[in-house]
């Protein structure tokens, strides 16, 4: 008899992923606290911050949109409509976009890329474990989904949708809350810039 995958194990993986991601982001924020943007408060600096804010907005809306489809169904069925028809992990794709936007609030392209790399590395490890779990749980059905849908994509040629959705408000609101947390970096990095200008925090690095 083949043992069914342990649902608690997948939950533990998610909790570990969140803890590691939080630790990495804190470390990146510590680096941002003692670094300054090459060229100071230039138009490029301000433009990158504005671009990053737009990306955070896309991230929040995109993640909320994905939650309407996935709605806690990942462990019960293969979700393959809407954003999940063109990418197996659209929630994570929007998170990568949001991570770049977070780092961009420092005005440094280096920090924006660092935040993105951190998110990709942490989420990629989680994705591989989730794929193993889903393959064990759904077998041939999930194998067929793997074949036709890119891991990240998106492949818009494969778009499929459905007329109605059963929405789970709790999951939607939780995803929305998690997305809004991306906005916390804006006052954080603004406060760090003011602390640097006031001489309260020493600048040890200059980053492009």
C-alpha cells in the first residue's frame, strides 16, 4: 500500500519557508540600513522607488486574484484555470515581483535584485517540496498538468478560465493581508534614510 503524503509535513514546510524568508529579509534590511544609494537622492533613485511601488501594487492585486482560484483547494484538487492555466505558481511569480518592488524602495537596483534573489531561492525550495507532495497525491493527473503548464511562465497561449468560482473569503482576506505587508517596507526604508541623513545610522556601503 502506498502511503498518502503527510498534510502536516506540507504545512511545516510552509512555516519553515516563512521563517527563513523573514530572517533573510531582516538581514537584507540590515544591509540597507548601513548602505546608501550611489548618486544619492537622484531622479534615478526616486524613479526606482516609484517603479517599485507600482510593482508592489501589482503584487498585491495579483496575489489576491490568484487566491480567488486557489482558495485553499491546492490540497484537494489540481487547480488549472485562470492564472493557474498559464503558470503552476502564479502566487509565487507575483511575490517575486513584489520582492523586487520592496528592494526598490531603497532606491538601489542592487537591493531590488537582492530581495528578488532571496525570494526566488526560498520559494523555489518550497515549490520543489510542494511538487513532490502533489505528484504523490494526484499522480497521473498532476503529471499531465506538469507537462502542459510552465513552472513560472506565464504561457498566455494556454489560458483557460471558468464562468463561476467558489470563493473562500477567509483565504482571500488572508492572502490580501499578506500582500499588504509588502507595503511595510515603504515607511521602514524612509525612516532609515532619515536616520542616515541625521547621522544616527552610519553609512558603510554605497550601492548602485
